[in-house]
């Protein structure tokens, strides 16, 4: 269903997230990583995408890549926190 949704709207973020998680659940970490990277290209500030990417890399044993993706998720979260503090 995620693939069908993406045929209609290739930029549908929820479908990309869901598809990546399905690939991960099936044990296809390479596909999960590629789908997540595709999503990050269109939404470069999505914290969840970088968190998932870090998790996929870690499960694959790619520790340096996992740490890099995790660090980007933390940076984006700090950026979000600063923006919210300014708005208050």
C-alpha cells in the first residue's frame, strides 16, 4: 500500500517512513536506508528520518554512519528547541 501511495504522490512522507520501516521489519536494511535517504533529500530537517537512518545503520553494523546520522538528529532537535524557545 505504501508503494501504491507513492505512485500517486512520490513525496508522501508518511508513506516513505512506513515503507522504510516495512523494509527494516523484513530485514532488508539496504532498502530501508535507501528509502530514508530519499525522504531526507526532500525533507532535510526531519528529525525522525535521521533517527531512523541511524537505527538502520546501527542494525547493519555501520557504526560510524549511525553516529553521524544520530548526531544530525540531535543537531536538528537542538535547532527545533532553540526556535521554540525564541517563539515563547
